[in-house]
C-alpha cells in the first residue's frame, strides 16, 4: 500500500517497506534507492510547508524519557493557522489571538485599561450641550473638546452604541466650516495621569508597546487622524490614522503605539500622555506627514493622516465608545467595569456635588459667617477649583464661600453682612481637578 504522508509510516522498521509507491523491501533494485529518497524528501517538504501534518506533535526532553504533546481537536471544522509572536513576552504574560490566528503576548491583569469611562457611562456635567465653539469638558467624563474655529458643535452622551455597550460620545456639527483657515482645529482628547502610565516603562530599555482600540461611527468615510503626545517630554509626538470604511456603521479599530526607550513620563499627578482624535483641521496641522515613530513635535504632522473635514456640513457626526489603551501588541476584549467603579474613578477629576444648603450666623458688617465641612467621596487628583451656580440666599444677604479647600474636601461658609441674624444660602456646587 502506498504511503504518501509521514503520518502513514509505522514505528516498526519492518513495516516500512514502501516510500510513496516505491518498494524498499529487502532485495530492492539499486535504482529504487534514489527514487525512494526523493519521494521521502517530498514528504518532508510537504510537512514543513504545512501541506501535510500530524495529529500529535511530541516534544521530548533531553534524554527522551518524557515528552509534552500538542494535539489538534478530534474534529477540526476549519483549517486554522496560528502564528506565534516574536520573543518570549513578559513574566505573567499570556497568548491572545486577534481572531484571525495572529497570537501576541498580553499581560493578564485587572484594570489593564488605562482609559477611565471608555464605555461613556458617566456624564456628570450634562447628557447634551449645544452651541459648543470653545475648549472644554462638556458631556461624557474624561473626554475633552478642543475647538478653534472649526464650526459649532453639539456634544452628547448618546444611547446609540455597538453590541455590548449602552452609550457613546457623539459630536454633531450644527454650524459648518467647509473652508477652514490654516489654524482651525476640532478634536476630541483624552488625557492620562502620569503616575498611571509607569507600567509602560517609557525611558527605559524595557519600554512597552501599547495598543489603542475603540468603536467608531460616522456619516463620513475616509481617513481620520489620531496623535499621541508625551507632555513631560516637550510634547514628543506619534501620529497615525484609522479609516472609516462604511458610513453610519459601527466599526472596530485598533492601533499600535510604539514603545519609547527615550521617553519621559514623570511619576506624578500631571498629564503623562494624551491621545487626540482629529475631526477637522486647517493646513497648520495637516501639511506635514504622519510621524509613525516617537519624535519631536511638529504641529503640521499631528493631523497629517486626516483626509476628511467633519465640519464641512451640518448634521455631520462622529461617535466613539469602547475606548481602551493597554500594554501589549494585541488588543484584548474591552474591560467592562461597573458603573460604580467608573463613577468613582471619574470623581477623582470632577465632582458634581449637587445643590447644597448651608446655614450659618452672620456677625455685623464684617462679613463673618459660619458653615460646615464638605468631604469629597474620593481623594481628588489635586486641590480642585470650587464653583457655584444658581446661588440663592432667600433675602438673607448671604453668599456661599469655600475655605480651606484640599483634595479631600472643603469648608462651606454662608457669609452674611446683614448683622447678627441667622442666614442661609443654597447653590449648585462642583469641584474640578481635571487634567
């Protein structure tokens, strides 16, 4: 019987009397030896190419006394190629597939996502703000808007989202700028606290590559730019792009951010790195070229990958959710965290304290008063800026004053100049410690 694959041969020498259909039995003709060797080499080549395989791969130890075996399932429905990554990975790393057979080392730990509120769950300030023309945090926590002449926008926490998510951040153009001037910009940024980035090891020989992944949707197709800045390193820049292929359709994108052995990210509570999604730019930000390795900041390279102007017509929109930045060369499934965990993490940077009533006692014309302490639910990043709106003293000539503010709380004082009588004031209060 012909033997055309390595798996068809026997472990018993005497049973291997045929190579292919060439007899190698005792007494074979000398001319058959060459033909048998050629046939055997063909079998070996097919094996190395993966054309012919084996059911079990046995890897023996040095003295062949024991082995580890890698075995395919008993029934394989689809031929699959698994490609191993380069190197041996970091301690504790595991192999992850990208869904197409490419394996990569990934660190297996909780809180691997460096982005807070990546699923757009929390929007303390408002669920929708219209008429936006300037920089600021408006709706979804931790995502800030940078706008300079690039039209007028509505920002919203939107319930339209891909499967597995309940919310997204949506930007809609309400006043167009079809011909932006050179210095025009419209972009969405996420700023990361430096001490949370120490796991990247930037500035060391063991600096880590990281991966950004997200879901995005727009009525506009084409290339959209994204750039990263190292704020502690003279705004050292890395810029690239992603492509929206189909209008009005949620698409999943991944981008690899290279390691930087000469990077600088201080171990403090300032901005260590930020990444920015470009929506509309003038030539000051697009006339250069993509900077696909870390280098000196050049403004013209920041949006070089953008060939779309989202501000060129009203009702243009752009949505994003499922934003995740993690160590490693491979994007892993989005790390969903509870609403409570995300809310508390957002409060490190901004707290809506609600409407507070403060009652005190005024003394003469000196403006003295008394009040109470307000302790924050979490320790904030730094001493926050306290703000008040909708202040009402109900005719008591009182004013809400913040004293002795720290990252842990503040003292609320109802201060009056109406003489020696009771007074009170209520107001909506916020504490802002954003990056």
